[in-house]
C-alpha cells in the first residue's frame, strides 16, 4: 500500500496562513464544468461546476431527489452528460474510449448502498474479486492483500466467514475493504451508512476518516445525514433541485445566511419558512441561490 503525500506538502505556494481547516490544498483530481444531466426529458443537474482536490473528503448533501446519486453516477462515468465536461485524474471522461475507461475504473473504488457482498462467497473471496478481474496476481498475494485491507476496516480474521454470518455494519466494512483493494486514488460512497443504527454509522464515519488518512485517498461521500457530514467533511457541496446551493467547509456552511441552506440544515420544509421575496422570484422563474456566498 502506498500512502500518497500528505496534503500539507502540496499546499499551493503562497497559500494564506491560517486558511480554514479542511480548505482545499491538494491538486484537483476531479473537475466538473457546466454539467447538465437529464433523465428522459427531466433536467436533473443544472450546470454544475465543482472541483474536488486530492486527499479531501467531499460530502455531497441535499434532500431526497435533489440529484446526489445522479451526480455521483456521472462522476464515475456511469452516465453520459447532456452537456458539460467531467475531468477525472487528468482525463476528460467524455472523450474516453472503452479501454481508457477500463483503466480509469481501476483507480476508482466504489462503495454503494446496494453494493452488497455475494452471499455464496466468503468475505475474503468477495474482497479479492477486483484483484481476480483486474490483475494477474497469484492466489497467495491476493490473500495477503485481502487480509491487509480487512485489517484496515477492523475485520482481521474474518476472511473465511460467509456474509450471512456478519452484522450489517460488518458487511459495510467488508464492502469498503473490497472498494479499496486496488488502492484507488478516489473512493465514491453513496449513502454508506443507510440502514445502520447511529452507533454503527458513527463507527463507519471513523472508518472513512481513517481510510483517507491511511491511504491518502480522495473520498466523495453522498449522504443526507448532517451529523455524519459535519464529522467527516473537509468540504460540503449542497445540492438542491439540481443546483449547487453551496460549496465550502463545515464552518462556512454553518455561518451561511442563505435561507434555503438554513432550512436544509434545520430540516424545515421551505414552504414553512420561505421568504416572500424569494418565493415571488421563484414563481417568476428567476433562479435562486446560485453561487450563494457563505
Ligand atoms: N434511473 C433513473 N431514471 C429516471 N429517473 C431517475 C433515475 N434515477 C434518478 N431519477 C430521478 O432523478 C431525480 C434525482 O434522483 P437522485 O439523483 O437519485 O437523487 P438523490 O440521490 O439526491 O435522492 C429524482 O427525481 C429521481 O426520480
Ligand atoms: Mg441517492
């Protein structure tokens, strides 16, 4: 396992002293420019712009149906954008061929909500699967690598169990071990703690932080859990109806005066609290909140 250089070492020259903790420091590993996405005739993402930096944990937040999963699927090149561009690890994924896409996917780890383990295989076999598919390594080397990753996720010694013998939280951990088996540069997680109780889900947050620190990965996490976002995020991007309402640190987010952000933070329905002026502008079709400053 090769830990990449620490963020601090890649701070841009002349970065202001005392820059807020969690502010971007590493090189940009993902650049999204004017991304527009549709499902059928419905516009889901509306000219999204975002940079994600090496070694940072970027949390994508927003209400249900706001486009979080759609956005993540585009970052992973699982969907083709209507327009705009997405650059991942220095390559424009829109112009990639099948072969290049295959190579890129090796550098990307994925831990999705539905990404359960195969029930007919042991935990160890599940975790080695990407190695079987992508490398010509011998069995013993793969087993050693699987054991190392199980250690990272606190499941050392569990390789011979079947998934049915694990608790819900342990299954998520094993899924993380599989997601990082190839030492990915970027790890994508969609609602990693969905369906878990608060204690288990908090432990999973700790694990995400530890994986980043141990492996220097860039991690993009979609969640609607505020507590989790506040704990793990270097920066948060708040999606709302396909627009980015906000991008910045947790501290900046909490200070935001934007009413819609505050509503989302307070989990109020906007109909209850919508400012009449904003409401009127909304009715007349003027876009709200775009580029809202913290
Ligand atoms: N595969 C799909 N086909 C058609 N519509 C979809 C599909 N996936 C998501 N949508 C729609 O796109 C919108 C955004 O969905 P999604 O990105 O899953 O939101 P979130 O993850 O924030 O809950 C929703 O209205 C959803 O119904
Ligand atoms: Mg989703």
